[in-house]
C-alpha cells in the first residue's frame, strides 16, 4: 500500500558545494551551514521532522544539491523515505531506521528525532540554521 505525501507545506533545501545553503519553509528562507554535507543533511531532516510533528504527518522535502535533485518524505519521527515519481511512499516499510547526529553544543551522538539534547539539554541539538555549527 502507498500513501500520497501532500505538497503542503512547501519545503525546499538548496545545499551548495561550500557547505552552506538555504532551507525554505512556505516561502520563508533560512540560511544554513555546517562543517560537512552529512551534518547539513542531518540538520535538514531534524528541522523537517519538527514541521512534520506539528502537522501530524510526513512532509515533502525537495532537495537541490550541486549534482542532484530529488524529493524525500520526512516523517514526524525523522524517518526518511524517497518519494516515487507520483509523490507516494510505501505505507508499511520493512524497517524504520532513523539517523543520528551530534549535538551542536556538547557533541553527544543522538537520534535526529530529539528536540532537546539528552546530554546538555539544549533545544534543537541538530540545528544548522544561521551558519556553521
């Protein structure tokens, strides 16, 4: 069984070769930056999962990188799926693996679904908005 991932909210990310970019949510652009493309991607997934939690379902993310363009579904628990050409996802995936990243303050590795660091308690431990973290 497949589920359609609606177009709203409109979320896009542009990731540049210099490890900066823009995350745009419903027309509001936020500069982003990190020390690696993996950290940028993790921060974007964490931010999109917060939006997904707010509305209670997976959101669509359009990604533009220097060599690639693709669309993903980001779930409230930070689970990521690649969208089909018809903007659908497998409603019952075999596994629900969620990525990890380090806290921007204390460096503790933790799930991208965390809103607060389990080590130092900072809010948005995976935040990449505003520049390099």
